[in-house]
């Protein structure tokens, strides 16, 4: 969890949404730790930014 103020969190999601719409994988990666752990539509759980991009983002982003 984070103590990030709500406005900053909202800005993060706005930035994230813009990167998704633009399919800007390079810029989106900068928002995440290389050790990220995630889940999504195309995988149960994934560890690492490379795997997240490969197994989720590239399979789902428009």
C-alpha cells in the first residue's frame, strides 16, 4: 500500500490510461517496478515486468 494522496493516484491512473490507449509499452513500463507481481485476463499471476508486458499487456491492449 501507499500513502499517495488521492489526487496523485488519480493522476497515475490517467497517465496509465493514456499509455494503454497509445499502446506505449515503453512509457508504461516506467510506472512499474521491475519486480512487479500482477494478475490479469490472460494469466493467473506473473512476476516481473517483462512477463507482465508479454503475457498481459500485449495480449489485451487494443
